[in-house]
């Protein structure tokens, strides 16, 4: 075992791998190693994008205001402008990976397999002489003079420079933990505790049981935040990408509303429902929204609007009933019950406070030769490749500074 490493990187995920590659390429003589607690690197990377690895988004060009939250989001603007989606795709092309863009701007490997992304990163590490040390969980990380001392159950390591790239608490089955924050805190950094993000939102509603398993397009609103997409109804939560994005802002007691006919103004929806009242006048009231909403969803809307007697005919419904149903179609309410657990979270908010990191180098402002990259930093993006891109970009920036 090498006595003193030039650079040790804690974490063999997206950020750690690209950081190691870039460190070796910028200064090939340096000894660089990745310490990974799992039995192999890139476990979480393999699970991203439903196994296809959504590695970036063509909307990434330095505008963090619309796509990221957290104390580092403003500082990340220059980084994401200089290392944007095109730059990331060129970088991976240089590693041998071809990528494709879908209609939403999301970019995937042309193979549609996350393993292709991990493979080109691993092969680059091997070519460039990066050592990967798996099955090593750091129990103690300290600085002794100018050197960092890392102890695991099996070995002691010493390094001149240390990179914390060990992610967040999201997806604990894939190795997610708060270990990186513990190290940062011990080195004097302020941290914001991790909270689950990009996950289903548990809600309270008597309607959920009847809606379980349904999917519906809707405009989803939470306070000033709004998303449009497919909502999935589960037994106790709302899910789907649009809901995941709103989970960044959801707190218990908040109200989420669904506009189930977002392409139509409320006045138009009233007119359409009134026409259906006449069209289906001899049918039972639960047929009123036929052709507009799925049957179970339509019945849930009627009940929420106060129309529960389906033995009535459509012709028996009053103007006030039609108004209430119309309003509910455009504003179907759900109350946030609690925050999902980390098991269901794709990412996490929280991390090392952004103001204590030099965005030009990713080096700590509190301790010389200590660097951070990836999800351990307090920044979280929307679904669609934003978080994985930041992991790559910050790892690339740190590697170029070591």
C-alpha cells in the first residue's frame, strides 16, 4: 500500500470518478485513488434514469434559478455555463460514449444503458492509473499537520489532498448516507441536514383509495411553484416527475392542487360540462364527465365537489353543482401529509453550506487542500439530468484544480 497519496477521493460515484480522471489528466504524475465503501463503484449511477442514465439536460447553460435550489445554486451558475450540456456530451464522446437527446432535452447514452456510462468512466480510470479501493468504509478522517489521515476497518490511508464526493442520504440501499456531512462538520464546516427530494409526496385525501393506480396529465401547483406532467396516484401519495419536482418545496400542511384540464380555461370547462349535462341528461350523474376524465377520476372529482348521490340523473344537477364540479376539475386539492423517506428519494436537499466552498476550484474555504463535489454540496436540481450533470461538472472542476 502506498505510504502517502497525492489525492484521495472519498466516493466512487459520478462526481468521484470524473474527478479522479480529470486529476490524473491534468497532472499525470500524481498518485490518485478512490476509496469506495460499496463492493464496486457507480452503484447509484447504474440506477439513474430507470437504468438508462439521464446524464445531462440540454437546458443546462448556467441558468440555475429555474432548475436548482440550495445555498450553492447561485455560485454554480458560472460552473454550469462553462461546463454545460454540450461540453459534457463532448467530454463523454472523448471517453468513447455516444449520447442522444430526447424531445424534452434529456440526454442518455445511445445504448440506453447506464452501464455504458459507468464502463467508459471505469476504463478511463484504469487507463490513467487511478486506483480504486472498494469495500473500504472510512471510520475516521482527520488532518494531521499538512496531511489527511483516513482510517477504515482494514487500512490506514494518508493523503496530501482530500476530496469528499460521497453523496447524500438518498437511496440508502445503494449506499446513500450522511457520512460526507459528518466529515465536513468535523472539519469546521456548516452543514444543512439532508432531506429527501425528488420523491413521491404523501398526501391526505379520502380520494386516494379509489384513485390508486391511475395516471392523469395535470398542471400541478404548490404555492408559487407549478409543473405540468403525468401524475400517478398511489395508495397514500402523489407521484410522477412533475410531483417529484414539487417535492423540493413541499412541507406538511401544504396544499397541492391539480388542474385536470389545464389546456382549457375554467369558463370553457364550465360550458363543456353544461353541454354534457344536456347531452347525457337521462344518464346517471356519474357519467357527467364522460369524454373529459377517466371514469374513476371523474367520480372522485364529483365526490370532492359534493355530488355524491349518483342515483341522480345528469339533468337533476343544478347550476351550483356544475360550478362546484368545474372548480374541482381545475383545482383538485390534496394536503401534504409528511415528507417521503430517503428510500424513495432520488436526491436530497441539504449538504455543505455553499458559501464555504470556492466555486472556482471546489476547495473548502475553511481548510486548505480539502475539496467537495457532487451531492454532498447543498444544491439540488429538478428531475431530468440536472443533478447528475452537477455531479459530473463539479467533479470535473475539482479534478482540474487539484
